[in-house]
């Protein structure tokens, strides 16, 4: 019985964590340079390569320089 409760609790926590992660996504297509400059290193490293390249293009730098 404890095993069933543990499994259910694990799935619930997994669902909550994934929904919180989804709320943290950034819309890089509408970001301005001032917003890009305020991003932290962790936020930049969490982005997909495509999003990171989009931000680098907007700033006129390479992805390495952006990080």
C-alpha cells in the first residue's frame, strides 16, 4: 500500500515540476535588447540552441559572447 502511495506521489510531483518549468519559458522572438541584457547565465543556458542563436543575432554577437 505504501508503494502505491509513493508511486502516486512521485507522479504528482513530476507533474508539478514540469508545469512549473513550462511557466518559466521565455518568448525570445519578442524580447528587446534591454530584456536580453537582464537574463542571467542560468536562464541563457536553459534555452535551446535555436533560441540562444536568435538572441545572439538580435544582440549582434556570437553565442559564445552572449554566454
